[in-house]
């Protein structure tokens, strides 16, 4: 048995959620170990839609340009009629980017490429994934978590301040904590497979039998690859042939065509659709993120995005508490993320019902730009009512200029693990500087210029207002002139 060792955070599961958390902790200098019981990276495309809000997260984590470079746009839907004719229609409603919302179109990026990009970024930050390492036992006390790991070199006991279960819908961590996972089966079973084929163009998402769920099959070209993703409804019971020959036969039977040839299958999975939400996201020093906390039907492309944003919410809070902040800050993870997950589950389920009717269209509601935490216990709004952006809302982008005249974006100022405080016509010295906080002011002797009034118009702030942006890009507090004492109290509450 290996020598005992310790770390700040043990992350169990190296999918998108676990990798997001690891990247966030790595850039904050927090010690962690990221373990994955699989012996190699996930090879499938299951979650392929990167929503606009997640693109903003990727910009902050330093991987957005790589993601866009590897991925691509969603192609139009091509819906075939029984006589072989078809009609093309937009897959996703088109929304023109704005200065406040620079990303308003979903990006297609197969999950295996998303996770590959994340692993590369993690390596740049000095971290990595321990594949073939499984969590087999843990117990917690007031000071930390003791865990037993099993890997290729035998067993190892480690000590961590916190444990995060990012280990999927069949989460060992969740089961070990005896956390309920209520929900329902959605009476739909499907197959998803990444295949090479000939006979279909790559300029459309080909859909057959949209009006007959039991015979439905679709074939989508996967951006960034030479593969197609096949999706098809299958019977609730029984085995399914996922070989090239088996999938070719299914395609021929459901499309009525003999010119579509499956050359190879790189990955395939049969699964039953469920909608489930864990009763709790935290038990003392152990947390659940991603599919361990909620599972979704694939409609609307919400599952992977919600998982990434769980980890993005938790990372800065773990770092703050490890650095001496109040433990109560960690309670806000469940407080903020569980209602979001519940709402997104409802949306995914509604979209599935629409898909069964052949009526599904994805609009702004799937972009996750309107989600926020206005009712959070760490949201401060004073005065209580204002127009425009409010505390708890996503912090919009806006073009500004540095006092030296060079163009900047607010997102440039937000990027990184720090908090950002924006002041409008304020006395900068009324808020003393502190570690982890960057202060920028507009107005006399300010370091920023609001040319075009984009900041003031977007945020609807008055002279004397302060706007505090959290590390995860949400407005934590808005306070008026002469109320800076409220900010100082807020800083203590969040561990600054």
C-alpha cells in the first residue's frame, strides 16, 4: 500500500465537470487530484452542444478559441418525407451577437474533443488526470475526507480537505452518501453512435420518421471530425446490434435507402432517458457536480453545459474557503445550483415532449444566458430596486477604453480567478485594495473611459454606483454612493 499523502481537493471523475473544476482550481493554486476509473479518455460525442453561456466560461478558462477552432456551427435540419423528398429548416434560431452578449449561437463540438481541449489546458496549468484510478471507499470527519483509491499500482490511502463527486449518473460518491436521486424514466430508449459512412452529405442534419418516434433515426455530421453521429429510438427492452453491419441494417430499414453505407463504428451507446435530481448537492465536505447531481434527456443540449457551470460555481468557493474564508460560503453552491438544475431539467423534458411530436425548435431558452442567482444569500442589491442589470444576473460584456486610449472589453477585465469591482464616477479610495480584487473606475481620474456610454447603458448604473462582479461572471453586489460599508461587509462574507 502506498504512502499516505494529502491534498486540498479530491475530484472523482474526469469528464467535463471534473476537468472544469480542476482547471479552475489549478489556476488558483489549489492542490487537487483528479482521478478517473476509466483507463483512457472518453471516446464518444454524447454531449456535443456548447451553449453561449458556456462559451463565456470557456473564454475565462482560456479555451474558447481552441474550442471554436476544433468545432463548428450546427448545420440545417433536413427532414425527409415518406416519398424521399425533404425540406430544410434552421436547426437553431439565429441570434445576432451583441456587445453585451458576444456569443449567441450554439457551438457544435463533440464531447471527446471538448474534454481533450480541457486536458490540454489543464496540462498547461501543471495538472493532469490519473486514469485507471478508482475511489473505492471514503469517510469524512470535521477536518477532512479520508479516501481509499485503487489503481494499477495497488491501493493508496489519501487525505483531502474536500471530495467532489463528478462521477456521472451512476455516481459512487452519491450512492455512498445515501443521497436520494428521485425523478422518472421518460419511457424513451435510444442509441447514439459515432460512425463513418457514405451516402449522405455533410451539409445537413438528416432526419427520418420524425412523426414516428419508434422509427425515428437521425444522422448528424460531427463538426471537427470526419464522423457522423447516429441517433435512433430503440425498443425499451432487448439487445441492439451496434456493429457497422447492425447499424447499416437499421439505417436501410428506417430510411428505405440502400445507398447509405456504414464503414466503421468508433463508439456506440444504448441508453434510457431519465430526468433525475439529487436531493442534496453537499454533505459536509463532499459535493456532487454534473451528472452525479442531475441527469437530463439530451434534448436541448443542456446536460453537459449545466455540469460545466456547476463546477465553475463551486471552484472559486472551494478556493476561498481553503484560503481561510467562511465555510458558509460553500452552502451557497447547493443553494444556487440546485434550483438551476431543476429548471433546466424541466426545459429538457419539455423539449423531449416536443421532439416526440416532431415540433422541437431550440431558441434562446437553451443558451443559458438568462440564468442567474438573484435570490442567493450572497447577492447584495442596494438600493433594492433598479432598472437594468441587477445583482445575481449574469454580468454582460461591453466595449470600453483604457485611460490610455486602447480598446478593452469588460470580459477582458473579468478574465481570471479574481473579483472585479467597477465604479461609476466614484472616489476610488473609498474601497481599499485587497488581494483577489481588481478595481476599475470610470470618470475623473478613472482608469477606464466609457466611450459611447456602452457600460452605463448596459448596466444602467448611476453616478456613485459600485458593481461587484464575482469570479464566475455574475453580479455579486450593486451598491450606491456612500454605502461602501456594505461592500466591506460583503467582502468578509465571501472570504476576501
